[in-house]
C-alpha cells in the first residue's frame, strides 16, 4: 500500500513524541500490506473500523487514532487525520468521512 503522506505522521509525532514509535510502526506495516478488502485489513488490524468512507486505525495502545481513506483497487491509504483519543472523541473529524 502507498501511504499518503508520511509528513503528516511526522508532524504529529513532533508534537506528541510518544507517538513516533507506534506511528512509524503503523506506517511500515501498511507499506508492506497488499490488502484487497476490509476483511484482509482486519486480519492485521482487527480493531480497525469503517466510519462512512473512512477507515479508523487504533494506534499506540488505543491512545491515537489514524483516520484514513483506504483505496484497495489502487493500493493507497490517504491519511486524513491523526488524533489523540480525546480529540477523536469530539467527533469533529466525521464530516470529512462522508
């Protein structure tokens, strides 16, 4: 999968230093993946959820959420938002998920 865009991840972990390891690991795992559908994605990330047009990954022991749009046909993951658990709970991100 092509993950777009790593600079978004880096910008987040520069503000939240403890997020660097979990986000870097998530990025590496996604880059190696060749998921064809949600069932395959959930074999690697069983707690990933679909919300509208977005796929939400729990990262860092449920401390962070990576909100993405996954395009299986083109093997692309677009990072829309990276949020702390508290930011995620406010649900402001949902409007970008259709």
